[in-house]
C-alpha cells in the first residue's frame, strides 16, 4: 500500500486546492437557471396525481409558472422518472422530468433548457422534505470540489391539478443537464458506451469521485458499468471527456438519496456489499488511484470548515438534521486528517476492471 513521504501532504493539498480553483475559474458560466442559488417560487400544474409510472409512459401536458419579480408561464410536459423512488410502494410522490414544449424566451429563467430532472419530496411527512435538502447539500458539496459536477437549483413548488386545485406545496430541486455540464467544461458527453475499463478514467477525478462517495457514504454507483437497460455508462454517474477521447474520462455523479448522509427510510445497501446499513462507510475506489486518493484526502482535510459550511447554506434544513449531518461528515474529516487512517480506508479499494 502506497504511503506519502513525510512532509509532502501539505504541498499536495495546496496543489490540489490551486488546481480546483483554476478549474472553477476556467469553467464557463452556467445557464440562467443555475447562475444563482436563490430559491425560486414555482407553480407546476397538470394531472400530477394520475401520472403513469410505467417505463414507456408518454409525458402529459402541464404548465410551469414562475412567481416573483419576473413572472412567466411556460408550457411543459411532465413524466415520472427514476428507479427506486419511482415505485409507488417507495414514494407516494415520484421524481419528475420536466420538458419544455416551447423554447423558453431569451429573458426566461429557463433560457436554454429543454429537459430537466426535478427531485421531489417522495412522501408528505417532514422527514422526506428534509431528505430533499440533504441530497441537495450533497450535490453542493461535490460542486465545491470540481466544476465537473451537476449544478442544482432549489425551488419552492406549489403543485396543482389541471384545474388549479392545490395538491401540495413542497421544496424540490432541478438538476442541470449533463450536456450542459460537459459543455461548460469544454468537453462532451459520451453516449452509447455501456462499459469502460478503469484505466480509461482520469485518475485524479476517479479518486475524487470515490472519496466523495465515501464521504457521504453512498454505495449505489459504478464508475465503469451501466445498469441493465441503461445504454449509457455508468450507474448513477455520467461520462464526459474530450471529444473523441477514450482515456482521461470523468464520471459525474448523481442520485444520492441512498447515501448515509441522507439516510432515507427506504435506503438499504446494494446487494453484494457487506455492510449493515447505509451509514457504514466503505471505500470502493480503484486501487490504481490510491496515490491520487491520498492527495485528494489531504486537500479535503484542509477544506473542512468551508465544506461543512455548505450545510449552513441550506437554511431550510432543520436544525436537528443539520447537526446530525454535520456530525456524520465530521467523522469523515477526522478520519482523513490522519494519513494512517487514510491508508487503512484504502484497503477496501477495488482492483482494475477491464483490459
């Protein structure tokens, strides 16, 4: 197992912080929807309670209204999406896909948007609303690590029927389209690739991806393979890279509801991973990236205060949930502050997959 030479940890951490800052400066400005973190007020109307959860169900027409100082009304199509959260026995209110049936105008908050994922509240009780805020914070944590990440935008949403009858008012958040993630980073999304070899992954980004998933204790992902029925690699992540590239590929993670940080009532460890519950961390990065993982860990340890501060930047998160999340992430930061503990963590790394 690789060990850092004494005295190099701070130098590596400083290098990584500088490289992340340069990457953030070099990334293009996102489209208007994701150019601010202010909570937006919306009304979404349509046959929401009757939305089909069938895999091939057609989207149904609806209307999205933006409230506030710059109101607008946009025709949309609504469809359910997802896997575990799409099942009625898991979520009474499924996650949604919002498609704009007319191109939003040049002054629209949704300028440049075509189809967006909307993370919703699953069930009506407050615990599930708090889960939305915790998952939103997880996305924000990864945004703080790299611009090669999904932007998110929190919204307070009034859901109504086609006739305007109130259904519920809850918070949710939109997730940036992967093509926009790639474009603002000067890259493209890789489509039609179901499997890759671990050697095709950019080592630093692979280590960062795996260490982040360890931080939030998420086991529901894969960096090299897609799920059955998904034509694009990889499970709960999307691949981006330079046009025509077959190496130096970058996994962009999403879907953190099954993480220990969120600790959703329906969350259980994936089959084949021997942990007692989702709050038990297990490192699943590739052994070939261990050197980079030690360097990334050192860089994260140096940013403990600012990263934990992201929880405070979600004021809707209840105080009890915030304290519990802060303590849970604090255990991670205590661990990575010790090079010996990082070495121990890396013992569960995975051997390369593929040629």
